C-alpha cells in the first residue's frame, strides 16, 4: 500500500440551528467553524480520509509540509509513520493541538486505508468491538430543549456556560427526572476562580451529574486541585490537550474521572489507543469531545469508543448544521441515544468533494458568546475578575 498523494480539503462549516450555550449570544461556530480533511491516496487506488482540528486553518498549512515525508511509504506502517511525523515536527517546539491535529488527520487516513485493505471496519483493528452501539449525549439549554431531546430518545444531556448555570441545571434535572444523565460544562474560562467553581460544584452535587466538565481552566492546576478536594462530583477534562504526554499528566494527576480527547487533535487512532490504555490502567472513563468537529472525526470517535472497554459516552451536537451530513458520502446512524458502529470496511465514509469545495474557508476564529459571563467578553482580557457571582452560583 504505497502512498502516492496527500490532498488537503479545508471548508467553512455552519452552526447548528440553535446553540445550547445559554444567554442570547449566538454560537461561536456561526462564524468560526472550519473543517479540515486529509485524503491520502495509494498506488493501489485506495483513498483514506482523516480530519484534523486544533485550529483547522493552521493545520491545513502544516499538512503540505508533511506530505513529502509520506510519499512512497507503506500505509500499513502506522506506528512508524506516526513517529516519523513527530520527529519531523520537533523543530517547531511542542506539538500542541496544531501538530497533534496534523498527525490526527494523516494517522486517521492511514488507519482508514489499512482497514479498507483488510476489508474490516476500523474498530476491528483497534481491538474489535466491545459494543455494537455507542451512547451519546446532546446539548440542551433549558428545561424545554431538555424535554425535547429526551422525547426523541436521547438518554444523556449537557448544559453549558456559567450564566445562571446552577439555576438552569436544576431546572433541567427537575424536568428530566432521575433516569436521564445530566452533564454540566463550565468551559473552564480563565476568569472563573477555583472558589467560584467549588461553589457551583457544591450547588450541583444533589443534581447527581454524570460529570462536571472543565470547572476551571486547564492551565489552573491549583484551581483544579481546589475543586477536586471540595466537590463530590466526577470531573472531566481533556478537550484542549493534544499530545500523549499531556494526557498522561492529566490521567496521572488524579484530578479527573473522565478523559475527553478531541479525536481531531489527539494524534489519530495510533495515539487514541494509547490514551485509552493510560486511562484504563487508572479506571478512568472516556468521553470524546466533539464541539466544532466535523463528520470524519466523529466516525473515528465511534470506532475508538466501540473498541475501548472504558468508553463512557460520546459528545454529539444534535441538531447540527445540515452540512455535516452533506460533506460525506455516508453518515452515522443515531437513534434512541445511541450511534450504530459502522460495519463497512475502513472508517466507513468518504468526502463529498463537491460539497466541501463549495464551502471555502473564510474565517476560523471567533470570540465565544453566550457561554461567557456578560460583561467580561466586552472587556476581553483572558484573566480578569468575573462579574455577578450570584448569577453564577445561585439557584
Ligand atoms: Mg467542553
């Protein structure tokens, strides 16, 4: 399976019809969402596809630099090629989410080729299925959207942001009853102090969350320790990390119960397998991040979850922009709160190149709105005193 060509496809993606993240703000996805896909071709005619996040427009510039290192190589040598690309990027400093996003795009495409060549779904190469369907959770913003999600069969929900978050989370819990799982994502804004996160966490303990996500920023270890020591809820994080070493630190820290890699920026299946093993060794569970991801990364997440014994639940924007289905030849099938694991050989999908080309990238950054305390986003500083504490922690 000699590699002959790497094609890069970058597109502007749209936002869901409604965003779950509180307030009147519109989703940052409306103007800043890009999807980046790599197609890797072989001499035999097989084409693998992968997706890279971690700032897609920047990853798109990195991939053509890496492509010559792959030409003439054997697609089956995924571990060696993964190592080769890491070495090639050493001179740029730590990989971070951009380097790890480039790795993810290529590595996923190589595993797709390998699985296609063997005539097996990707999960069979990652250890085989431990489950035939993957549970997912959807975003909601209030009791009404929560009831609607439950009515269509979703069995786990997430509400996010900080504005009146305790009040909103309790309203949702009371609307859905005890049998539907509830997650709260504070998005770890740097201005949310450990003290405030503890107050929110304690106020939510009785709501029996599946987990509390990013109570403080990932670069605030003292805040994390304070929350961990003071809040009796499972904690989750990991969506902003890229490398195996970063996940090792998170997993070994004892600060989280649930690990949330973004399958577009964590090095592809080669590294995802290792992250799953690190987490399994410490009895931690996996809940892959989705957020702004496109359809190919979601296919990768489903195969990984299908083969990971400690897979807990997958994030999924539902509803999402219609283009998520239109950008690929085949879409994942979701019903009753589960996504069926694809049985087709390989990853199970391919790009609709005409659709992708018809949506050229325009902009790939936006200030989040709606998930942030009003007032702070007018002032912009990354780290500053938050406003309206009662609006955050009161019920
Ligand atoms: Mg999150």
